[in-house]
C-alpha cells in the first residue's frame, strides 16, 4: 500500500508499524500508525495547552469565536463564502452545493473563487469550532471534505491551472496540518483517511519541490508554497520527502525574503496585501521552527522585523492598511500582536490590540498570552517615515483614531499588483478618510473595473492631454511605465515635506517633465504644487478620489467634502482651470465596491505650468472663513520675483496663519535670499508660521 512507501518506517516510534507491515498486517499497521500520531509528542504544532487556550478564548474572544463557528456551520451545510481576515480574494456571496462539491466551479466568472475554494482555510474554522464546542459534526465535515477533495483531484497535470496551482498547494497543506493537529490531539481521525492524507501530503511536497525553480524566486507564490511545504515537512518528519526537502525549503525561503523584501523593509510588489501575506508566512515559519528547535537565521529574523515595522508605518488612523495597489483595507493590529510576541517588542504591542487576538492565539499558542501580557508598551520616537527604496512616504501626526495621515507614492511600479499611481497622495484628516485609493475590486479580465481601478484617474495624481503616464493593458501587464524621479523629503515638528516626479511624458509629442511637491502643515493643512516643465501647450488634469460622495463644488476651483466630524476643503489657486465632478467607485474589499465621487481639475496652459492647491480640514463647529491667497516674493534687493520661479501662498484658517514658500525652478541669476511677508528665507520650500506677533520658519528643502 502506498502509505508505507512514502513513510520512513525506520523513523523512531514507527517500530510497531514497520513490524505489522512486514508481516503483511496492513490494517493493523494503519491502526498502529493512527495510534502513533495521536500519541506523538516529539513534534510540536501551533497549539499548546489546549484546555486553557479554549477557556481563555471563550472568556475573552467571543465575537471572533462566533464568526469562526458561523463559517464552520455554513461549511457543514456545503455553503461557502470567503470573508475571514486576510482572505486574499474575498467573496461575501454564498455558494451552496446541493449534492457533490464541484472543486473546479467558477460561479462568478472569476478564477479566484475557484482558487479560494481549494485553499481550504475553512478547514481550520471547522476544527476550531470543534475545539470550542466539542461538536463532532465539524470533524466529520473535515473528514468528508478531505476524502472528497483527494478523490476528485488526483490528476495533477490536468488540474494544475485550477485546484492544483502551486500557490494553492502550499496554502492547502498548511491548513491541512493545522486541522490535523487538532484531530490528533483529540484522537479523532479515521485511520484509512489518515493514510490517504499522508500520501496526498507527500504528493504535494513532491509537486512543490519539482516546481521550486531558480527563476521563480521573486514571486510571492514561492513564499506561500514553500512556507506550506516547510510546515508539512516539520509536522510530518516521518515522510521520506520531508527529510529530503526540508533544508532546501528553508534555503528557498531565506533566498526569497532576501530578494523580495527590499532594504527599507517593504515587499517589492507595491501592494500592502502581499507584503503582509508574506509577513504572516514568516511569522508562522518562525513560530513552528522555534517550537521544534529548528534554527532560524538572524538574516530571516531581521528581515521579518523590518517587515513588521514597515507594516506599522503603513497603518492608517483606523488601524488598517490602505487599499493601495492590489490590497484590501485590512486591520493590522493582529500582525502587531503576533510580531510583539515573537520579538518581545513593546513598540509593536503598543499599536496592536489591547489583548491577544484569536488568530495569534491559535498560531502561537497559549504561551503567547503570558508573553504578550508581560510586555511593556513603548511608543515610536518618530511617526512620519520615508521608505526611500520603495518610494513610499508616510506623513502623520500620530497613530490614534483622530490622527491625520498621508501617503505619497514616487517609486517603482512593482509587479502586476502595482497600479498606475505615481505621485498618488492619500489624505486622512483628523481621523477621517478624505482622499483614498480606489482599490482593486477584481482580478478578472472580464470585469472592466480591473483596468479602470489600475489607471491614474483612480488615484490622486495627474495626467497630461488625457494620456496615462503608465498604460495598463490587462489584469497583469502594461505597455509603458513611467520612470519615477524621487525628490527630497523632510519631516519636522510642525510640518512634513516630500516631492517627486516622473518621466512618463518625456518621449511624447509634447515632452513634459512632471513634479509634485507636498507640504503637510500639521495637523490639518496640505499644500500640493504640481509642476509641469515644458515648452508646449498641454491639457493638465488632476484627480481627487474621495472616500464617499458627500462632495459639493462651491465654485469653479473650490470643493467642500462633508465628513462625519469635519468639513474638508480643496482650494486650487489656478483660476484659469476648473473642477468637474464624476461618479466613480471605491473598493476596499475584493469583490466589494461602492459609489463615490471623483473631482477632476483641468486646465490648458502653454509653457511651464504650476497648479497650487491648498487642502484643509475644519471641525464642524469652526465657522470662520479661511483666507487663501498668493502674496509677493522679493529678492534680497527688494525686487519682486517672477512667479515662474517662486511663489508664496498665505493661509489663514481659524486663528492660525501660515505662509508657504515654493521655489519651482532655480533663478538664472542664482538663488539668494527671499523676502516673504517681511521674513527672510533661504530655501526651496519653507513654512512660516505667524501668531501673536511671533513667527517661526521651517525650511523643508534647500
């Protein structure tokens, strides 16, 4: 029988199995094999102190338990939907199988549904539901599903593009291991099914090893595949293939994290969803390795810690990642919890949940509670952060739910998960999302939203002559990509600054260089200067994608967005152009979208053109009108400067008065001292704050 071909029968503890097999007592050998696994204590899984863990979860995590049990109940009825945290491609619509399960079903003309079905994450919901209720119907369902999947998916070559894609294979065996761990600890598994599952896992490991190609190392699939392989190889060292492949698997994972995670700690694909999926893989990898006394290199640990801190800096005031690139708006606090426990890090704990979450508890085990509760919270010393390699810049006042936050993008495209979003700016003002990424919605090439949401107009950036600077041609490809030009940045106490440009139009019929300056005056003012350097006449369009449709156009160049607690205004000082409003969509979860409004500011202009915009938030009670206007800039000799070289904007909001100096290009005579509103300034970008006959100057760029 094949089970005894894939097992290393010389493995310590399998002596009776070997003896029965040699004597051709196959049924007794299988029974002895089951007995071995349910009594085995030489290998550690994810869960420890099961009784105490269950008691803690019932007492402290009732909402998460309910969601898990609800999903498990649905699966027992052959009803499937994918709504768990960190489901890579969610679908909230339920598909019910009346008879046999069709594992290759594609009910919505989106292959991702088929792929999600064969990742088997719902297996873990079933075994967890059994843990928390003791109801054996959940284990019976797991056994049925395991047997049914194996019987109906034997032809790997035929199914390699559906149920046997390599990425699903890696994720699937991880979820099988997590489920089998619970079944073993509760002495609940049929010996015949156990034999079939072990043979299938061995086949999975062979398949993943065969497809572990040198040239695939940059793909996130490799990490998802090999992490699953590692978990199976560690949990089932009795399999011959585990002994053959484990060291190579570890080496592949080390190579992959070294190449995929760049020096600033972010994943190269320019999608927070996949950055954090890879992070989750390595947190589980470290957990299982350390529980089984497998050495994890300092290189991997340092990379994982860099990833954790990168994730922390991407966190919005609502504790979530942005739906930037191909991402959903996922809560990041569970990752902070998990990272805090693994690295015993009080800073990470400070930005996680107040207590350990269910997923971390079930992955690290009961001991994680003691570690988590022993940590003393610490705060970051700096809240704004530049990821220079990736070209992502985060400007903020803090991490609480009433903080202000911005993200600016001036980096490489990334993989097919990257969008045409160079110079994209997100804005959250005093805790309310204002300007947002439009998200991804779907990967299906049959859905027009896929390409629409990747285009520049679905991001808060600009284009020239109605032509995209990066042209998306399909779900995963582009015909041209704008080269980014990273500029200066500086983060100071009162204000933050970043700038960047690109060469997306340098080879067009009307060559133009694009640059964007962003000044964030904390906590509620943003000044954006879009600079276009050319000798040609062009049409310029700026896009503002708002979080919802509560938008009014107050005049040709002024918008008002009505939030729950604040009003937010967009005032463009270029009077030659004007705003138009159009319907659009925002997607913060895969397969989910809602209606919103996009504002487009358009202007035709010849030669160098500068579009300066002041955006600001005010509480609902603040009724005083803001005053925003240009003021003259003089050189050190008192000569008025040309606005083609330098401009200054006066901003009065409530009782605060600021002047922002913006140098667009160098003075042909040489840049010297500027006199702005009577104040002497040397620099390219500066903020002057004036209150009660006192003033301060923050120079943000020289």
